[in-house]
C-alpha cells in the first residue's frame, strides 16, 4: 500500500486511502479500473505483488480453513447420521504421540475389511504439530477425526457417538513417571465408557498387573508388565521368543501372500516377497519371506486344509497339512467352549465343529488353494474309482500314514517305535533312514507316558545324586501370589519357604555364609535380571522359568539385581521358588556385576527403568540403558544380553560399531523399508533378528489385532505361559546336534516329532557366521596387484563368497602368493609407498591390533576388580567374541528347508499331565510327585 502511494507521487499522486482501495480491488480479482498506476515503477511493483500473492495467499487461506475445520472438529460432534450409516471405532488416550498414532493406524487399516471404518480420537489435549501434519495427509484426513474432550464427560462421549461405536480402545500413557497414576486414569476411562455405552466392546491396555482386576469386565485386556516379563523370561530358554511373538502379531503385506501360497501349492521354489527382493543376503531373503507368517483360524468342516482329517488325531492332521499345503496347525477350540488348546496331543480327535488355528503366509480364504480345490473337485467328479489303485497319489499317501518324501522307502521300511532314536548304522550309503509314520489315531501303547512324566536323562546319570536332588523340590501351585488376577501355574517349589535373609545373594546370614554367586557353586549358569524395582510384574519372569515341565537339572539360578530393595510382599511370593535370589546394586557398578556372577551367567536381562522412560526429548529416554548395555557388551563380549527399550527406533544403537560396514548397509536397508511403508522397518536389524532387544510398544499391535482376531491375546498368553489351560501345550525348544543331522530337512523333522513325541515345530532359530575375518593375532597384507586383476571368474566367486578373507584367496594362487612374499621383503628394506587402497587396509589392520589391545586392557580391568573383591578370575573368558555371528528366525519354513548344525527348533509340546494314568499309586506317593516328573526339555533325535 505504502509502495504504491510512494511511487505514484510522480504520477496520479494517490492518497493512502486510494492506495488501500487499489490493493483490495486488485487482489480480490475485481479490478474496477477506476484507479490504475501510471508510471512503470509502480506497474512493476504491482506485477511483483500479484505474482507473490498467487503463491502465498492460497497457502494461507488453506491453513486458515484447516484450522477452522479442526477447531470445529475438536469442539464439534461426530455426525449421528454418519455413526448410524458408517462404522467407526473410538480411540481414547490421555496424550497422543505420533508413534502411537501411526502404529495404530497402520495395524488397524492393514486388514481389508476395515478400510471403510472411521477412527474417532478422543483426547483431552490439543494435538501437536507432528500429529497435525500427519492428519493433513489425504489418506488419513478422510478417515481420522480428532475430538478434543474427556472420556469422563458424557457430553464428550456423546459427541464421539460412543453408543454407536464398533469398539473403544483405551490406551495408557506408558511414558508417565508415575505408572500407577496412569493406570488409575485408564481404569476411570474404562468405567466411564462402560457406564455410558454398556454394549460397546472394550479393548483396554493396562500397565501394572495389580490393577488388572479392576477392568475384568473389558472384552480384551493387555497388561504390559505381564507380557513383558514373561517374554523376557522365555528369551532366556527359547532364544528370540520376543522376535517370534512380535512377528506373529504384526500384520504382513497381504498383496504378495496369495502368490506365495500358489507357489507352495504348485511345488516350485518359493518366490520372495516384494519387500525382500532387493535384499543382497540370503539370510535376509529367508528371514523376510518367513516373517510374513501369521496366525489364522477356520472351521474344520469349511476348510480345504483340514476337512479331510475329521476323525483323525491332531498330530496326524498337523503333519499332513504341513506336508501338503505348507501350513502349521498349532491349536484347536471346541464349539462348546472358549478355551483354546495348543497342540492337545495325539489323543485329541478332530471334530467337524472344531475351530482350527494355524500359521501360514495368508489365510485360506485369500489363498490360491480355493480355486485349485474347486478345479480338483470338478476333475475328480468325472473319474470313477475302483479300489485304492485309482486314488490320487496324495490320497494313497494319507491313507497309508506316510509322507511323499519317503515314498522311495515304503517298500522296505522297518517300523520303528515312538522314540527319537537314531536309525541303524548298517544301511546303505546315500539312502535316507526311514521315519515312523504318523498314526491316524494314536495307539495308547505307543504314547510316551513314561517318557513325559519321568525324566530319563536324570535317571541315566548318577541316580543317587539325582534322586536326592529330586526330593529337594516339590511340584504344585505357588501358595502366595503378589497380586490379584494372576493365573495359577504348576511349578517347581520348595517344601519349605526360604527365610528372607537367605534370599540376599551378597550378604551372609546365620543359615549360610555365602557373599557372592561363585560361592554357591551352581551347576547351571545364572540368569541375571537388572531392574529398578521389584514390581509385581517381575513375578511373571520367575514363573515360566520354574514351570513344572522344566527338568530339575536344567533349572537356572535367577539373580535379581535391583536398584531399590524389594518389599516384604514380593519376597513372600518368591521365597517358595528354588534358586531365586536378589541383590541390591546397579549395572553401572562393575563390583555389583561381578558379585552377582556376571562372569558365569548365561543371560543378562536389562529391564527398562521407569524413572528414565520420560525425557524432554522423547527418544533420549533410552540413553542411559543403551550406554550401560554397550559397556557390558565391551566388558563381557561373550555374555548374552537381552535389553528392553522404550522406543524401537533406538535399537540401531545396540552393540553399536561406528565403522562396521555391514551395520551401515543394514541401516540403509531399514531406511528403504521405512520409505516403502513397512510396519516393521527395523526387522532386519541384527539385535532384533537375534532376539537381543525388545520394546513393549511392539506388542501394541496385539491389542489392535484382537479387533479382527479375538483369539490372538489368548494364544499369546498360552505361548508365553501366562495362562495354563488343561490339555494345552507349551512352548519349548530343542537344539540340532551332529547326531540329528541325519533327518536333513524340516519336513522329516516334522514327521519325526509328530510320530514319536507328538511335538509340533513352528519355526527355527538359526545362527551363522557373519564374517570369516583373519585372526586378529595374525597380520596379513594383501597385494594391490591382486586387487587390480580383472578375472571375471574370480570376481564372481568373490561376489558369491563375500565373507572369505583375502589370505584364503591368495593361497589358491601360487603366483599371487609369491608376489606377496616379494612385496613383503621389499617392504622390510625400504620405506613403503602405498596406494590409497593399500594404506586403508594397513590402517584397518592396525585398528584390529588396537581393538585387541583394548580388549586386553578391559580384561585386565575386570580381573583386577575380581582380585580386589576376592573372586577368582578363572571364569572370565576375555577373548571369546561373538561379534562375527548373526542369528535370525524362520517361522514355519518350507518343508524342504535344510537343517543345519546348532539350529534351535521352536516346539509346542503337549501337556504332560494329559498322559497321567488314572491309577498309578506305585509310582509316587504324593500328588505333587505324581504329576511332577520332569519332561525332557531338549529332545534328543
């Protein structure tokens, strides 16, 4: 305005009011023309102002309109007409973070039938800038409605049309310093919603287990501390259980699954999912492909997979369904009951009304098997059968109870029993040993009653010692629970509770004089749990490790390393369990770690501290935990450390190496996955794939997925041992040894387990070498001339075996080895003149020497502290470094997957109490001992 008025002094001499009038008429695009600029400077100014206005004004108007609409939404109502014609769910939170919002939206809208649902967010605070930017995206702006209000006010619940909602999700604020207060707010919200809309299904997330009984009326409840501690406990005996459960409860990309199922049906080699086609590593391809497996359900009589197994045993149906369709049947539910049975065993007979639960890439309704089955039925209807010789091949196999893999052995097979013994060694070379068939109906004489109820592994070695050790423990239900609502679990217990003074590991008392873990002389390695306080949820860490089906000789001592002393109620609950101790200390203190026995511990579990969960910068909440774990990793490199983090994005800092090219490549892969919209962009991170890191926010999807799969919470609780249903199996593992490699493939292992022990395998945990680097104690200098050779064959082999060292390549070429020796002699005579590549390699070798000396320095530090504390440094293995291995999970791998040495197979083992004879008074005198004989945890093949 002032510019026009100033420039027009040489022209029309406009007043300030005329300039204002001209600008308003011009920018409103009216343009009367009664006032116009006369000279060229003012005309140029008008042109510039119009160009700027065309860019700036629409953006400003859009922002104003959006703010007005959001204000209307926050203080407005969700339309009653829309609520009655469209489906919507309500999300109640105390504060909305961007990570929580995106996890909910990605998981909720991952299901095809939920695409038409609306999400109404009811939050008492205004949304922050990040949430506002996300909700401006057209994909979410049309589906998500943000209402500012409180769930405790009926007016706000009426605005959200809670009485017409399909479901209400009530989430706790886990980043609060006072988690008990956060639970109290969640409880009041649940009560208010139940009072206002009694018929609305409630999905509630609670933090502490002692508050769970207040919301028993809710349809689905997930208690964070219960799931967290149970999962961390199973991680110690079944490696990477947290990764296994996380992958099962996340929804995979369904658009590639039908093609995957079709490839399995046709018997050809499996293709890769689109998110893993660009993976350069073979382990990433296998791991990414198997990560798409989820749990689905279907009625038996409506299923193509399982309909033909009506009247057959559960193990028979599970094995043959896996052999024919590649699906893993893990459990059933009868029509007249709500209890799910995981692997009920060979005695369970399948019924037409049973609901089957199975693991597969995609559910049966979306797979290519439906069309293939219709085509097969039409083809079969045109044929007339006369005897078994005219049956299809798979029908003949199913009726005989054998597998297609062993067809070449059917003519000369010697029937074997129900044991997992090795076959006779006198067979012909190159011929696979036969495996006993899986029976359609279990033979009571072949059921492994004695093997399951009596631990023969204990009886075979030093019977007198084992009998005396067995009399030390009883089996029964814990007499005291620290909170209301805990599921009773049959456990190993002491005949008399231990005095509280004896639970203290580092201080002697009148009953014993031990002051450190070494003095106790434990036969098994320790499991150490580092936590801030002994909360009631920590009770769920002890119970799975003391369950009755764990053998006596495999019970690991448990040491609780607590920052604050536990209260008497917690000590009263744990004093009945054998070999459970506590110690007041911190992982920050090296002396505390050495006293609690870290040098001979099997696992170190670091639990996220409540006091550090909230920080001014959100992702800095894990800073102290990450640095402490990194210190542990440097001091005790052979120690298996399992860490809980607040934010999953911070797992990239676990076992951080700044100059590790392999980790940097995985970081780039994670960024690509995030750009493609993956729900688990961090799944290829080595700590997550190996089960070394866990975040409870990964299980948020368990509550969201239960809206579509109402059975997921029950199945997860059974797998983790939080619930024990009579007749339902439990999760355990077995290790593949050299004696077991004769089985060769996963399909043959499946048959062997089903025909002998009734176990159902669901996956494999595999560890392989990451790099075969040259030993750091030996220096090998490669020749630049070899780097410059352009032999295509050698380039191909080097690309295929990228882990081989250059020294091994030179050993195959005498000329190169001779050149290397000559070059090394010249190097000793005169000053070296290296190129950039050679200098870089020499610097890398110097770094290797530096790393070695650094580890020796750390080892000396630890040994000196142990000597100062009066501890023997003999158990400290400073040079055992596991940095050159990587581990990953294969969930329900293909039947032709080859077994490798040291593979750990996840098993769902039948409940041993199912096979207890009705009358067996001669075996044991007491009921606890009758049902309490140990089952074998590791199956010997």
